[in-house]
């Protein structure tokens, strides 16, 4: 699910039920090209003990690689990012997460 919030922020995927079932914190990735925004969001989000920022990205391509590496439950994505906009990065993250893994 893709929702557009204020300021061009896109939220990818609703909170994964697995986080609640497993009793672990909800893992979050923040993608924004402004460091001060990432820092502010991190401070707000991590004030809640059940939320944990597991990765940050400053551009769309970095958001994709960090999402694949950290497997967050939630991605907070700015729409206007360098190298690749947030909408395209969101599409690629969703596609890669939905694609079946090949066995080696």
C-alpha cells in the first residue's frame, strides 16, 4: 500500500503484523535527502520504545539498497529524492520484496 502524506512523504506498506506477533520493535527506514529531516524523524520515532529506525538513506538508489539489506517493516520515503525519486524507489522496493527468491 502506498500513501502520500504531507510534504511529499510516501509511506510504504502498513506495519507488518510479524512485528506485533514476534513482540519485537517495528523496524523503520527513513529516506530523505535532508539530514536534518532524517535526524528529526529519527528522534520522534525512536521516542517510542516499540519503534526502531534500522536504516537511513539520502537518495532513491540508497533507499532501495538499504531496504533490501535491512528489511524494514515500514519505509518513510520523501517523494523528491536525488538519483531516483521516492515513487520509483518505492515501486522497486515493493517489486523486489514481492519477487520470489531463487535458490542457488
